[in-house]
């Protein structure tokens, strides 16, 4: 059954005339006749009594309410797809790592909301692994995460770099490690570490850093929010390896200080924005990408 056959049937049923139906549909009468005949062939039953006026058969009367529902559903589906193509969907869902939610997105989200004032924007702070999972499951439209080729290896996903940043050690201002201008990993391993939970890109990066020197991370506490790191480190001998953006924000607190790491430049983290290829064709997501490319990154001071 073709949609134009369904429409031809409904218009003939409404007007009681193949000729009037042809005028309404903007086609010739033979075309309407062929469309109705094709529909009847698919259904295996006649839908109209042919005569001076096209009257519905019993089969036609039975089919009519179902045909109306199908036509209404088709119109609703067509309108929904048209709105989607024009960027009129009801919401845009974004999952991003915490530092991006706190320091990057606020720079341009007002511009996005101004461009799409009737769209509800939903932003959730998640670790990289979880953010990618909800993207793959179709629960969000965009994920902003630490780059990890092992997790992005799916053909329908596309990623685009946003920025890179180094890492540094965050500690209390009276911590023994403050004596180092550049902290060796061996010295760092002597103190309990506050780390992100499994599934966070920074957790993997820290583990790789320690492993390069044949060391194991002395994990004392697992957390998942930058604010919690700051509160714990301020009041203990625990330390943490964190991205520069978070560290520079944290040391506004005079009870905290930061030190670079030996070979620290080798442990830069790359942040990327990820979506599926089909979503990238949608105006709101394309604009979201453009904003991420052009918006200057914050420089905490």
C-alpha cells in the first residue's frame, strides 16, 4: 500500500466522486482510479460501488476508520520529521565530563538558547565512559568526553577535537610535595591519591602515568566531582593528579597549591565532542558543534 493510494481512497470516500477526488488531489481521474484499484488489489476486496456516485462497500466502511488513523499518523510523522530537519525538536540532550559542564559549556549555552529559544536543553555531568554509553544507547544527542579511540571505535559515531590541556598535582599548601618544583612520579607514589572512579578518562590517564614508571596508584579515595576533590585535599595529606583547568580553578583557594609533574607534557588530555553521523545533520547539533569550535576556552585565574 502506498500513501498516495490511501489518500485517494479517503478523498473519494469524502467527496463520493472519483472526479472530485482527482481535482482535490491535483491529478487526473484515471490516476485516482488506478490508485484505488491498486489499494483494492492489495486488500483483496472492493472498497467502492462504482456508479453515478462512489459509495463505500461494507469492506470500504470497515476500512475507512483505520485509513483515517493511518493518514493521521502519516501526517504526524511527516510533521515530526520536518520539524526535526528544521531544528524544531523539543529538546537537545548533552552528556559531558564535569569540567566541561562547569567551565566550557557556560561560555556559549546562552547563545545556543537564544538561537533555539523553544528547545529545552538538558545537560548531564557524567564520566567519559558513561557519557559515551548513553550516547550509544540513544539517551542523549551529544557527548563531550576525553578522547579514547578504544571507546569511539564505532562507524556511526563521529568525534571532533575541542581542546587539549595538561595535568598537575593538587595538594594542600603545607604538603611535603610542595618542596619539589617538578614532582617525580616516585615521590608522588608515596602519598595517598584521590582519584576519579572507574569509567572516567582521568582515572585511566593517571593509571597509565604511574604504570610507565612501574608504579601502582596508591588509591585512598574515589570520587566523581571536582568539588569533592578540593574539600578532601584541603584537609588531608592526600593529593590528586587533575586537569589544568580544574587545578587552576581550585588554587584560588589559598589553602591549596599545585605542582607540575615530571614528563607532565606527555600526559595531556584531549577533549572531544561526539555524536552520530545522522544527528550531525540536524541544525541544533550542527550549531552546537560550531559553537564548540569557535567559543574561546575559559582561562581560570
